């Protein structure tokens, strides 16, 4: 296509400025969006509870839909962040040095094996930008964490999905699909969101070992803190075919601070460092994450609270004839019998002040997904659910 002559651009600017031809708004045809962006829907993966509260004109009584920690950050993290606020006029360390040092020591890897960014969502975007060319086939599970899909579509990749098998992601089928379409990137979460299911260390290690040379597996381990450590395969940073991801958003209770990290072969980390936002993780966030990481006792308390909460939710579900699926996360997927029923229940619970979510693809969407909240949150949920069931919702 030939470049526009200067006089043509000038005519468009005049037409825009006097707003006669465009009726007050610029015609979208004259906004220079890329073809990839132009083709995308104007949506994001999630509708936040704040948006729902604005729509409903009321604050939720129980915010148990986004898998945030109801137990808050470690007191040590809170103290560190309060102290760091006094230096909020300064940029955070662009190398995230102290935090990376602590992470590397904890996992027994080198600092050049660790990249810190604003949560796993940011890391997913960086990996996709690094490895996905427009039109490249990318493989994930149908109904899995939607932010990955959002990033793939945003960078022009072509999604190929594989159904869950018995509410578990299907490593063998995912690998077969990735090989069949020659996908440069494969995404798997273990433990899984939205179902809470998980595969043991041997199964995951087999998947890692089977990734073809020159291809990469993203292993999203956001909920690893809630999984028995024996179920997690050892980290091997000599393998350039896998990127492991962890977060401070769940067990550490720092979702609002936005801190996550990737562990991988140095060449992959170098690639991420070439394109990441150097000042993305703030000074306050770095201080909070470092203090949280150095307080494993508090994380253990949160994990124990979550285990007790999952047992409570299972009892609440069972009381109404619903099935709570086994979970290695901080939420529970409850099988309520069908998609229409799940949709109605989510809406009716929302009207009663309880924010939850549900999986977005069949057959997973026969479930509602409930984050483990405080004891008070669970009581609110129990009362609201009983009311919904009694009313036929």
C-alpha cells in the first residue's frame, strides 16, 4: 500500500477538527489500529467485582470469586510496605535484585534463572510476545485460564484447544495437539484453574520431558503453595523447553501488589528481560513480596486455613445435594448439575451480595467456583446458597 500524501492527511485532520463529516466522532476506519487489534473484541478476560458493584449499586457481602486471599498479607509484608511507602517517589529497583536473590536461593537456582514481573498475567504476555509470531498455532485447554488466551489473541497467535478429561487438563492430548500443529508454545496450569484439579509430579515431569526441542511449555504453578510438595516435580533450569511460573497473589495474599516470577533456562530469562517493563514492579511491591517470601510460617497458616475452608464449602455444597470437586487450590469448583443451573445460581448469589465465578466452557460450566473466604464469608455464602436453593434458583 502506498503511503498517504501529506495533503490527504491534512484533509482528514480538518474534517476531524470541524467534526462535520464524522458526526462528532472519528470514523474507526481512520484510526491506525493494527489488523490484529482491529479484529479483537472490546473485552477483557474478567469482569471485576468492582464493576459488578457499580452496576448493582451495592457492595458485595462476600467477595469470593477472584481467588484472592481472604487472609491478607503477612504482617511482616504489611510492615515492609508501610515503610516503603515513604520512598514511593523513587522507582523500584529495575533488576528486582533482592527479591530475585531470595527467590533464587529458595529454589536452588541462579539469579539469571529468575524473572520478576507484575504477576503471572504480565509474564504470560511477555512469553507470548517473545515466542509467538502472528498466525502461530498455540495450544491450551478448552476452558483453562483465559488470560493466556487473551495474550495469545492480542499478539496475533492462533489458539488450538484440547478438552479437559474428567475435569483434569489432559497432558497427553495437549502434547499430541502441540506436536500435530507444531506449536511453539503450550500452556498448562498445575494445579488447575478453574477446576482445582492437579496432576502428580511423575505425570507433570513426563509432560516436561516430552516437549519437543525448540518448543516451550508454560507450566503455570500459581497455586503450588496449596499442593503437597511431593506432587511438584523438581525444577531443572538446564531444560530450555519449560518456563515455571509462580505468584505472590494467592497464598502470600499480595494480589493487589502484582508480583510474580518465572524460573527458566537463562536464555529464556534473557529474552524476557529484553522486553519486560523495567519499572513495572514498584518499590512498595518489591518490599512486600520480599518480606512475604521470608515469612514461610505465615504461608503455612494460610494454607491450613484454606484447607479448613475447603472442607466447610464441601459440607455446604453436600447439604444441598451438590458435589464439591477435590481441589489443590484456594477455591472449590461445585458441580451443581448443569450450565443453566450454574448460570442462574451465580446470578442469584450475586443479587444476594455474594460474588463468585464459574468456568466458561462446557462441560466445566456445570460448576460454580467459590474462593475460600473467611469463616464469616463462608457463613454468608451458606445462607445465600440456602436461600437460592429454597427459591428454586
